[in-house]
C-alpha cells in the first residue's frame, strides 16, 4: 500500500508534508513515477470532476515539489499551470516543506520561478520564502520586480488589528496596511531592486497608483525620500528616469518617470548635465514628455546654461514636430534668445527657418517675421542659406520671402500650377483557361487555409475546380486529397461534411471528394439554418455567394458544369458581355444547362452594353433572350429617397433608439430582381431603409462588392449606415471598402458622393484616409462632382454628422497629394456651413486648409457665403486670420495681381 499516493488522492496536504519530510532523496525520487502518472490521469478528468478534485491537485502539487530533488525539475513542477486550481494558493505548506533544503538549492529554485513570466506574480510569496536565509541576491526579472513593487505597495502589518474596546481577538482579524515608507525601509531588497524599476520593459503598474506624485505614501514621493535618506543614490533615480524616458513608450507609461523628476526637483547643475537628453526628448518623445523637456531647456536658457548652438540644435528638432503648441513656444524662446544676443543670429536664424516647412501657415508666418526682425543688411551668406529654406514656405509667404531674402526657386507658386491626381485604377484580367491541375490544387490548398481571400482568387479557384471536375473528377480528387489532408472534413470517419461550415472553394473540393450529401445542397434548403426572409443586407450578400457555390457543388455531384458563367472578366468583379455570350454559346454547343444562381450572378456582374444585345438575342435560348433584355434595359440604379432622421433601429422592447440627426437613404424595390431571379437574390431587390447598424461577420465586405460590381450606387446606400456610425460613434473600419467601391461600374451618383462625404468626417484616421482615396479615385476617372460633394458636406456639417476638424484633416491629406484645385472645389461648397449663423468650432482649421489650396492652385472667383463677415472680424484668432488669408487669396489670384499680405522690413525688431 502506497501511503503517500493515498494521501495525495484524498487531498490531505498535512499528511503529505509529514510523510515526505521523513524520506531520503532516493525514496522521494522513487515516488515520482506514480505522481507523474496521477498527474497525467488528472488531465483526462472532465471539468466537473476536476472542480471536485481541487484538494487532490493541491496535494499533488505539494508532493511533486517535495519529491523532486533537482532544482530545475522542482521549479518546473511548481510552476506547472495544470497543477494549479482556481482558488488563491497558500504557499506556506510548500515553503515549510522545502525549508530543509540547502540554501543554494532553494535560491536556484527561487530564481527559476522568478524567470517564469506567466506565474511569477502568483509565486512571489513562495520565492521570497525560498530566498530567506540564503543570502542570495534578489531576482531582477521584470515579473519579479513588478511583483515586488505590488507586494510592497499592498504590504500589511503582520499583527492584525482587533476591535476597539474588546479584549477578545476577532475570528478573522483585519490586516492593517503598512505604510509604503515603512515597507521600503524594512525590506532588505529595496536598495537592490529600486534601480531595476527603471529597467523593466514596462513600468510596474503599482508605481502609478497615485493621484498626486508629491503625496506621502506614493511611490514618487517615497523614492525621493529614499534618496534623501541615502538608501538609494539620487543620481540613480535621475539617470534611471531620464534613460527610461529616452527609451520611449506610451504616454501613460512615461508619466511616472516625469512625475518622479518633478518630485526630485532637479537643480540647475543636474539639469544642465543632461542637456543632450532633454534635447532628444524634446525632439522625439510623446507630446507631454516633450513639453516637459522643452520647459526644462527653457529654464536652462533663463539661467544662462543653454548655449546658442544647443538652442539651435533643440530648435531644429522641435520645429519639425506637428504640435503647434510646442512649435509656438519654441519660436517664442528663439525670439528671446535673439533679442538677448543679436550676435547669435547666424546660428539661431537657420534653426528658426526649420519652421518654414511646418503645415500651419501661421507658424510659418511667425518664423518669417522673426527672421525679418533680426536679419541685417550685411548678412549675405545667411540670407542665401535662409532663401534655400524659404522654398518650403506656402505660396503666399514665398513671395514675401523672395523680397526679403532674394532669389527663391518658384517664388510665384501657382503660376505654373498643374493638378496632380493619381492614375485611374488599372484593371487586371482574370485567366482560368489553360491553368493546370497542379496550379488548381495549389490555389485551393492556399485558400482553404486563408480566412479572407481576395475575390479574384476565390472566383478563379471556383471556376478551375468546376472545369477540372468536368474534365476528370477522379484525377482532381486524387490530387486534392493529399493537399487537403489536414482539413477535418476530408476524413471518412466523420460522415458527410456540413456545407454551412465550408467556404466556397472548400465546398467544391468537398463535392469533388464525395464528402457532401446532395440533399444538403438542395436550393430549397436554408443556408445556416435560415431561409431567405428579411435579414441584414450583408447576410443577404453572403447568402448569394454561398448559394452559388452550393449550386456548383451540387452540379459536380449530379450534372457537372463545363465552367461557370459568372466568373468575372476583371479583378473588380465586372463581367464583359462578350465573354458571357461566348460562354453561353459554348454551353449550347455542349448541351449544358446553365445553373440558375450562376446565371443570375452573371447578369448582375455583366457590363451593360446595348450593342451586344443583338448577339445575345441571336443565341435563340432563354438565357440569351434574358441577357439581351438585361443589356438593353435601363441600367440606372434603383431609385432612393433621402431624408433626415434622429430615430435609430428598433430595440428589443419594440421602441426606437434616439440617435444624433443624420441623413438616411431609403432604397425602393427592384422589380426585375424580385420577379425573374432565384429566391436567394430577392433580398437584394427589396425596399430597404437603413437607419442603424446591423450585426454581421466582418472580413467579407470586399467579396460582397463583387456581387453587384455594376451598381455602386445601391452598394453605397447599403454602406451608408456603417459609415455614419464611424462619423457619429466609435465604429471603425467601415470605410475600408470605399475606395474599391469607387472603382466599380455604374453611375457615380448622389449615394456614392454622400457615402464619401460621410466618411471624410469619420472619427478614426484610417477611415478618413480610405475616404480620401475614394475621392481621388473619382477625381482621377473624371466622375467626381465637386459641387455635389460640397453640398453634401455642408449638410452633414450642419447636422453635426461631420465635424469641421475631422474634415480639415481629410482635406489636408487630399491636398497634400497635389490635388489642391479639386480639394478647394469641394471645400468651396462646404465652407458656408461652418460660417453661417456664427462660426462653428474648428472652422478656422478648415479655412486654413482652404487657404492653402487656393494659394497653391491660384483659384479665384466669388467668396463663399459667410467668408466676408468672418474676414471682417477683429482680432488675431485663427478664424479671423485664416478668413482674411482666404479672402486675400481669392481676391488676388496670381494671374491678375500680386499676392501676399506681409510687409516686412530688414532690421525690424520684435518676435
């Protein structure tokens, strides 16, 4: 009878400790095979049994740790995740069991446990217990340092408190928190571990548990107190904080180190010693950290400890940053330095010129004024250097700079302006004929292991599988089986595969391998257990692609098709009418019957060309006549109505959600799809009012575009609610398909323009970038109606769907590509919305972008409504300044008058 194993199985930890303590090392090792077998047995228990067997797990964990005599094996057993239950562990029994081991052995195990990132936090009490009395140094792994900081922060007095006025102890006395200062003073590891707080990859979370860093009992204040006491060197804290800031990271992670430096209250000598570090932080650190570094350098300048060459080095770095506040403060500092010592202008003025390339023209103007105020008539060499930098100024300031500095390349700006637009998207033809069996198998194997494949790859794979199955299904199956052997549905012992769980290429491959039941592929069988009723439009589009793949798979099993009719001609999903006519002709010659869903999808993809209708009619088949009628029918999208609403979708209790006011498009019925297409296509032609979000699987949006590649207006109506959610809420990613949608066929009408306008005001940058791409695609193909887009933006701005600052960011991005005239043409129609009835917040930023565009492209013409009153406002606000700048640019185009409103004279003093 094995007494130890019985004690483990019954979960008696005290008995396990008693039994192991009396064993020799050889006897302990002799028990390991049985304990290992029990561990393997427990792994096979179901969850209900494991829940009841937590005492067994604890006893097994204790016994295995005590019986392993090697430190590596013992540490591995102790840290094993499968031996840990869900309750907090009491490490005291294990620490007591291992207390009789040699100090070197215990230290080795402790350091090995500290090196395990996943479990070091849980094992921290055990590690400390193992290290006690060993005189071994504390581990310095990130996990152990973090655990030490947390344990020190939450330390409690070993003597619990008792109720006041009572002589009897409470059954469960309440632990008394130990002040952080006391915990740090009494911990022997404090001098050794404090320097490592600055070396971990991320700061210990407990370091930031404070409201104000100067509060006693918080880490910044207590670390400073340790430096005062001499427990930790002050230089260690200063150097550690600055080095950690130089490593970079998220702003929230760096706040502790900057707060600690504030609490330490560095002396001027200590600050001057790290001048190079402050300059590096001002150049590259996150904005809050860079701001503090800039303030430190400013203090050094005020103290006379920042030489001109160091100030120039700092300025050249800071003036390239996008934060206007930092750049503005740096220009002020440069003005002070230049007024203090004019002899330093040869060093400081070239550094000031770094602001000439800043996106904000007000900062460019401020820098140019500073140069003009301190440049002297005899500074010819300096003027030449500054003229080179002045080429980065905006067109309006470049002319003034040419007068001040001399010859500047292209000082007139827009005189020879040419609009730069991207090339129209190039189409790529899909080729499926002539592809070998090996190529087909390789493509199918790749797609079977890909979650989101490109539309062209999926369509190519479907057609190739159909072609090779029609030619020689046996050979295709023999080649597919080894390539897809790791797919669960290829195993013969699993029964027939469920078509609801297979993608299109996998579905056809399963049919080729005989792994599908034809009854599961019947057209009337619901897809995913649901019929073709009212559901999300994304779900409806997915059902169309799934139904077509099921239909092709069923024909593989019953009446193989020679090829698919709806395979696109181009990568965007469009099918050329001549290709469809040729395929229908081959079908007639081979006596093949077109599959209904495949032919319906072909009609939705075919490019409408009335000239090809006669050839289609000449086929003298039902499909030829339907194609001829489709090619000659009115190809306009289904009409839609437009209105403004603040009501969202119905809630689960039947009411309506209140939402911000926004534009909603209601799509009318498409009669032809409803009457002549298979039932799975009917949801695409039903009236639809999209007033809110729908829940669907992400990742198939690009594939859905290929269902109606010749009707981007309808698809824009379907996409608009998701885009609106990106503008008025926290949604993101809906605009990802917008640029591809702009490349499709069909009219680029009001729905598509409204979709682009809405996405230009999306909350997240990636969605705005996608909208800019769509705008440039439409402009490159000559389909952009700038007046329509401008009116849509004006309406969205008035409703609050689009915020002026977000639109300004998107417009600035579009203009930076070289499309200044296009961007201005759009903004001209949108500006009245932010100037009427009192300027809106962010209007100044939008006016600045508009002024940049006009100055670059030299546009003239009437002033937008509301611009004149805004320009007449007094003061130096961004709104008034940019309104005056825009009015000047529009009133004085370069072809008719000199532009520029600055009058600067050499030697003029002032910043």
